[in-house]
C-alpha cells in the first residue's frame, strides 16, 4: 500500500477531502481510483493508506483507445444536486475582467438557463493523472476534488484535451456527439459544461488572483 500524509497539519483537511473523494469514486467504479484501506494519524498529522497501483502514465494512444471507457467511468460519479447555468453566469459576470474578449461569449452560453448537475469531480483529469493497466486504467491524484464540482466536467476536460478542442463550435462539431453518446448528457448540458470549463480555465491561466474567488462563489452557489 501507499501511505499519504501532508507536511503540515494545516493541510490535513485537504488530504481528508482527497481520501473521501477517492473512496467515493472507487465505490462507484473500481477503475476510478485506488482502494482506500484506512485512515489515522502519523507524526501528529492526518494520514491514510491506499492500494498501490502498478501502472504506467497513460500515453496519448492508450487514452484514445480507452476514451469511451474513461468517459463512462466518469459518468458513474455520484450526483448531489443541480444548479442553473444562468445563476452561474450571474455570479461570474462581475468577476470577468472587461478587457478579456473570450469570457463574454462563454458567459452568454451559460445564460441559456441549462440545468447542470453537481457532484463528485476530480478537477484535473488529464493523461498525467491516469494510469494504464493491462486491460484497464486508474484515475489518480484526487487532490483537487471539489474545486470544480460539476457532474461530467471531468469527462469534458478529458475529451477536450485529448481531441485538442479550443472553441465552443469545435466542441459541438468534433466532440459533443460522442460525449453525449458516452455519458448520456443532453446537447445543452454538454455545451454549457464546456463553456463553464473554459471560464474556469481562463480565470486560472490569466487571472490567478481572481480564480480562487471564482471557485468560492460557485461553491457557495451550489
């Protein structure tokens, strides 16, 4: 097994959230994480033990080959509630820097009042956080769980990066039909999730000082 603990007790709660998220994902689909064996304390800090998974970081070819299976695994993640995309647009608009030309069209997509489901989400499900096994895969490093708590957003992120999608129109043309088929999402939900993910990405990459505020206001909203 592997035992995880942080350098300082200030981060114990973050590690506990990571453990809980991984345990929940593993319970939904055994491919979604490593099995958690137990939790306790070491050196005065929170710690938990998880299964050691012997695998390799997923290659681009392996990700393409297992795309549907990965998407279907993400679709098993627990759903906890729902929120209107319009309500999200309303809280994000005041935080959007007026000089950025990319945010207004994305926020416009969100104003269409699409119901988005909330729930367990990994938050950073790219190939570096996927292990290839002989006939399967495992999702690792759940430290950002809860940062972007929307059902299927992990699947959008994974497909967007795998297929190199960079706009709403490209998403609708080259990814959305398969995304909807693999996950059961509606067309409107698919497009709204992509637009929201891009909002998160823009804030994180270009306005790091506002990104934490984005995370907080959306978490409060849901």
